[in-house]
């Protein structure tokens, strides 16, 4: 029962993390223009993995999609691939978790369900690592340009999407680790039952041997006694 409750908690953590990771991909504010050192701000520039936009003082936004994928900076292409991989890994991890959890009636034997649960945990861990890597690469590029004194173009700050992605990746990794550890708990319980069974069998053999030693010699060795009476 405890193992089942642990799997349910892990499933809730991973699903919440996967939802946050999935919502990070289309979120607008991956980076926002910095107002540090400016007196009057007439427009706000912001970008994500798919487009760059500008919002004027009246609240009207004008966006422009990136014209060519091959002409993009390498870090944006890497972040796109990692985020899409993270969403896909989390999706397949959720399916494997639903099949492998003990509270469901599908998945086959207990051994098969345990293997599916661990495989689901591995998927969620990889999903969290992909998202964390993508957000970290994007944030590193922003901070590098921000603190570079020779960079004279528009400087940006970290957007809300990066923090959402980091939170979702942490939840996915934690839930995946709990899924993987649930298998080790199952093995430890099974080993304990095996040890108890062998321990309960050992006193039985000892008791039988003591009973045999307490019997009279005539009852223990009836064939030898019979042979002795035959010659009397």
C-alpha cells in the first residue's frame, strides 16, 4: 500500500512538471529588454524561441517570426530541439507510468509493471534534464551579453518562461527519481519476505532434529533392535 501511494505522489509530481515544461515552449517572455540605465522607456522588446516582438507604450505589440531556421543562432536551435525532446519524453513517460503503476489494471505481471515504472522514471528524468539544459543555455547567453561591457546592442534580462521551465524540470527529475526508487523498495520487501520464509523453515528442521534425538534408541533404530531380538 505504501509503495502504491509513493507511485501516485511521483505521478502527480511528474505530471505537474511536464505541464510546466510544455507551457514553457510557447510562452512569449523568454527574454525581456532591460531598462537598466534608461530614463524613458517607450517600447519593450521581448523574444522566445519562435519570434521576436516589440510592445509600445500604448500596449500594442508587433511581432516578427524568425525568417529562417538555418539562419538562427545555434543556441536557439539547440534550445528548440531540447525543449521538443523534453515534451516528447514526458508524454511517453506519462503513458508508461499509467501502464506500470500498481493502481492500474493493465500492464501484465508485477515484474513487467515494475520495469515499465522504472522506464517511465528514466523518461521523466531525461525530460527534466533536457528542459533544464535548454533554459540554462538560453539564460547563459542572456547573462553573458548583459555583463559584457563591449556589447552595445539591446540588452535583455531573464524572462518568466525560464523560471517556469526550471521549476518544471525539477519536478520531473524528482518524480522520476521516486519512480526509480520505488522498484528498489519492492525488491527490498521481496527480499525481506524471502528471508523470513527461510528463517521460519530453519527452526522447523531444528525442532524435528531435536525430537528425533529425544526418542528412545529402540524407536530411532527399529531395524537394529529387531535384528537383535531375532538372535535371542
